[in-house]
C-alpha cells in the first residue's frame, strides 16, 4: 500500500532540492564569444549581456530573455501536470 504522507515528503524534498539547485545555478555565469557576438548568461538562463560587434543590443536581449522565460513557463506547466498526476495516484492510495 502506498503511504501518501511519505510520498508527499519525498515531493517536498525534491522541490527543496530543485530550489537549492536554482540558487546555485543563478550564481554561475556562462560567457560565449563567437563571430563578433558576446553573450553573458547566468546558470539559471537569465541573459545578463548581449553585445554584437562591440555594441550592446538591449532589444534583442529582451526578446531572447522573453523567449527563454516563456519556454521555462511551458516546462514548469508540464512538470506541474506530471506532479498533479502523481498527487492523483497518491489520492487513490488512501
């Protein structure tokens, strides 16, 4: 028989680990320079700087940042759907 309280504790532990990982990743930085383009991005996929041929391109930076944010929202929604399915299974074990 599935113990729903243990499973919920496991989900909380996984969530806590994910939050900790996100904090760690936000402290990391990736710098890529290629073909006259420089991109500085944090490990949690936030664009800090976009320079093309020595000029900062804030409009392109904002558009790319929004695309990344939207893709992250889709991923979060899918994960929520999956975890919702897990919670439904836990409810059946009661």
